[in-house]
């Protein structure tokens, strides 16, 4: 029992905790996932031969570099899922942005301008999704399935079977490189800034409370004064914007603009988010959980890769991980509901 | 409201009428596509097998789209049909190769059962664990595709594996109508009758229009949802078998992205993406239109690379137009009440 002894009537039920803070933290789904992440890395170091070859920095920097596109995509996508919507087009927006950057550079436009164009194309894609969802009033699932095909189709149509690979080597070296002596990629610094912005936005601002409120109940949120459609529109635009940015970074990291860039990334991002304890029904979850989910998948992929399992097995495992994580969430929800019913009966 | 509600028949604009008579406008669109393409390139219709290809190519999409439409009707979605289709193609082709003693009909039936089991996994997870179908089938989309790649690798079905009789079934027909189109038409007639006329069929619409009300009404929604996914899987399998009979080959990539075509055909054919409304023969026409457009584009010198973009555009356009006309009708109905 914590500090409420001595007060005649506790002010609020929510301030009463029967367990100390460290136990409550340990019981959160994020804690289990962090544990699983550490376990995967430790077990890989011990069990997988050549895991730390040629050195530990190399292993972890490639792990992080592979994870970064997904880590970018999942920041706004997590917020969208908390409102109860979904954006399945993120991987295609990444590809469209990548194609834009590639074609712009090929046409002789300076790289910085090309990069801005890529981000703007992403934002425009987000505006299209957002307007169709909020103004026209269509379900986000249907809209983004359509634009998933549409944006990918445009990227493939524009580039055809060509790959644009001539980007300035010093730039691509920066985007695929790490801070000397550490496994931390330069790109990760951009991402950390963005992650802090999104974390503050979701967890510490009225706008963020509104996001959770929308996920719990759109009606209640509306009557509480949340501008529901404005919030949803902003989130879709942010999602497009960040996916556009991720497309620019991805292109420069791999020095390659092809039509299939980012194919299937929506699966990996959604899996990371759901795995991180964010409810697919909306209204529940933490950004840190989603991020750990992304890192967990990346670590798992890396271990399997070093172990010699091909990329295709990784698709199977990601798909199964997605299903297992929602099934576990569903069963956990069922058990906790039943406990609540029993508690209220007792 | 004290005022008498005026019952003047709502006047419809021509565009709305045309759009609501969805099947008619689809028939017109199909004819326009065929006419334009034939004028640009007469061999499209009038060369050896041109008409046959025109009639048999849509069969595959029709069958798969009908399965998808049945799932969408209940306010769910099945993203895994393309992967199921691909796996079934190789499963049946491989069966014909490794066990040539088995009659082809048994091969085909085993293929459908195989696909139905893949759909059953989706159905179990969606119906009995209350997990959104989107998430489950997104997972199985990649899981099944991954299994296909692991199993098949760089291998592929070789034409000599596939018995000549079966390939003939894909080529020939009766009275100029390909067998494959007859199969698709039979699937259409059966499920059209089932959904429009049978009690269970009507219950599927009820689930789609209001899932909560359907539960309160006493419908066994879980069981019905479960069954729709089995149907969708099985029909995707039939699609894979049709693919095999047309092309007599198939690698691990068969059917990639086909879920978009199926969804597009369903929504173009008038199935509401939020469930509860739509007709099967509309879906069949939507699929026919999409498949015809797909084979017309390369003839019209539009690179096939753009096909996916067009499919995406058609999905977005179809659901947007549906919604806009719904809003217009709603506004008009509200005005009528106010008078």
C-alpha cells in the first residue's frame, strides 16, 4: 500500500495503487517486450555463430539501419491506430517518395530540392488519405487499401523496371554510416528528435489526450470538445509527411530508387505497433511500446539473417508474429474483462 | 413532426441513375472498352482466339472476387486471397506431377479443400478470437506468401506436369463459350441465388448492415463469419486452379497483389465497403470489366506497369462515388422530411 494511509476518503480511485511502482512498471506489456528484446539479443550473442562478426558495432549498426525505415513509419501510424483508424499506405508512400527523389535527381535537380519534393509528395499523399477519410467520410481501411495500390502503382509506373542509383556518394555514405566508434547510425539522431516530438505530442499535450479520447469513443470525444476530424486529418497528413521523409532517407541509405522500395513495410510497422501493446481497436497504448516492438522485430530479423534464414522466412515470421500478438491481446482482454466481471460480482 | 411527409418521388439526376443502375453502366463500360480497343487494334477481338481470351480471362477474377465480396458483405475483409491463390496453383500442379495416378478431378477437389483449409485458419482467428479481419488476413497474406516462397523456392510448375486434358479444359469450350467462363457463371449463379434467396444468405447481409443488431437478433454471427472465410479461401483456390488451366505454369509469385484486384472488382461491382449491400452479379460484371481493362491496356500501348495504379484509382473512385451519392440521397431525404 502506498501513500494514501491517513486520509479518510481517498480522493480518487485512480490514485490508489495496491502495488509499488516497480511492480506496476514490470506488469506493463512494454516491460515484457523489452525483456523479450534483451533476450533475443543475448541469446543471439550466445547461440548464433558469427553474430558479433566482424565486430559488435557492425552488428548493431546494421540492425538499427534495417530498423530505421520502420521506426520512422510507426511514429505517426501508432497515433493513427490509437484513434481507431489505420493507414495501410505508408509503405507505398515511402516508395512513391523514393521514386520522386530518384527521378528528380536523375533530371538534374539538386539533391536538397529533390528531398523536399519527396517529403512534399508524401505529405500530399497524406492529404489525399486524410481528406477521403474525414471530409468524404470513408473508412480509413478502405481508403488506404485503395491508395496502397494507387501510390505503389504510380511509383512502379513512373520508374518501370529501372533503378536510379547515382546519388552523391558522400551523402549516401552519411545516411548508411554510423557515428564513428559507436553502433549508432547518423540517421537515428534525426529519428530520436522526431520520436521525442511524437511522444510529447501523444502523451503530454491536449491534442494527444484528444487522440486517446477519439480511440475510446468518437461521440464522447466530440462532446468533450475534441475536434475529431481535424485531429484525424492532421494525423494522416503527418503520416504521409513522415513516410515521405522516410522515403528520402531510405533512398539515400541504400543509394537506390526502385518501384518496390518499402514494399510490405505497412505489415512490419503494424506488427511492431500491435506487438508493442497498442490496441488495434484504438484508445490504448504507448509510443515507447510501439518503438520497442519495432526494435524487437528488427532484432529478430537480424538474428535470423545471421543464422542464415532467408528474407522469405522473415516474412512468414513477421506475419505470424502479427497474428500471435493480436491473438494474445485478444485473449488477455478477454481474461481481464472476465476478472472485472467477477470482481464486480464479488 | 406534424407536417405531412411529402411523398413526391425523389428526382434523380441522370448521373445518379446511371450509377445506381450499376450493372447496366458496367455492361456499357465493358462494351466501350472492347469497342475502343478493337478499333485501335482489330486483332484484339478478331484474331485467332481473341474472343476466346476475352471470355475466359475474366473467369479467374470473377470467382475470386465473388469470394472476396461475400466476406466484404459481412463487414470484414480478406487480404490473403492472392497468397491462397498462388499456393493452390502450385499445390495442384505439384500434385499432378508427383502423383500422376490420381484423376485430375480429385486433384482439383484436393486443391479446393487445401484452399478452404487456408481460409479456415483466417476464419477461426477472425470469428472466434474477435480480432479484426484486416490484421489477421494481413498477417496470413505474408505468412502464406512466405510459405509459398519457402516451399517452392526457385521451382515452378512445368507445362509437362499438367495433363493435356486439363489444359484443354482451360482452352476449349462449348458453342464458343469457354468452359472456364461456364465455371465462373455457375459460381456466380449459385452464390447469387444463395445470397439473394436463401435465409443464410440474407443473414450475411444482416451481419454486414449492423453486426450488433445481428447478434441481438439471434444470428450466429461467429459461425457465419467463419463460413464466409472458408468460402473466400475455397474460391481463391478455384481461382488458382483456373490460373493453372490457362497458363499450365506457376512459380512462387502467382497471385501477388491479386487481393487488390478482387477488392476492386467487388467495390466497382457495387458491394459497399462497409458491408451490408451489393449483388453478386454486379461483382461478376465488375470483375469482367477489370479483367477486360487489364487485357486491353497493353493493346492500347499503356504499359502494364500502370495497371496497379489504375486498380488503386478505381477502388478509391468507386468507394468515393458510392459515398457521395449516399450523402446526396441522405440530404434529399432529410429535406423531404423537413418540408
